[in-house]
């Protein structure tokens, strides 16, 4: 974890620099940063940078990652893949019929997608958890209250 500790600061600095460049631009085109600045803000610069960084991170490849994860788990579980494929093939008579609303009604496919996303969430940091009890022992290692533990994909 020590090796990646500085990455967040690098990202925040990059976002801040890009926003500052946009603010100095002569372009009439607005951006999130200029709108926050123009209308005043109850946030200090650090909070603005943090929120803008969160926006950048929130939009970073989550859909593509989710599709890759779902495909990975189905490809590594041929029986599950066959069940999902059979469900889709039996529900539709042509490729054109396969649409979002109709796909939502397929229970096995939905369960496969939900399970893949549960096992490997598409967020950039996974789903980190803070130890809120007086401490916890994980695999023989004591972890103190307040420590934030990263989420790792299921093995």
C-alpha cells in the first residue's frame, strides 16, 4: 500500500492543473470548475479539488470494466455461461429483439451479472471498508480500529 499511497495526490494535482488551465482559457465554453468558481462556493480549494477528482474517477471505465468482469466470470464458468446463453436464446427470436428492458426480465442473466459485480465491483478503489469495532483479526493479523481495508476480488 505504501507504493501506491502517492497516486491519489498525483491525480488530484493533475485534475487541479487541468481545471486551472481551463479557467485561464479564453474559451467561452464552461466546465464544472468554472461554474463552481463563478457562482461562489461553500467549499475550500481542497474540497473543490477532491470533488472534481471524484467526478473524474467516477467516470473512469466502470462500464467497460463491469462488462469485462462479467465476461471473465462467465467464460471461466462454462455451465453458468451455457445457462445464461440458453436463457437469452430462448427469450428472443432475433438479435434485434435483444434490448435493455427485455434483458432485465431474464432472472438467470440478472443473477449472473449481479454476482459478478458483487465479486468484483467496478469502482476504481473497489469497496474499501473501515474497521469500526475495537479491532479485528484477519487471517491471524490484528487490524486496529480506524484502518481502511481495500476490497479485493474474490479468489
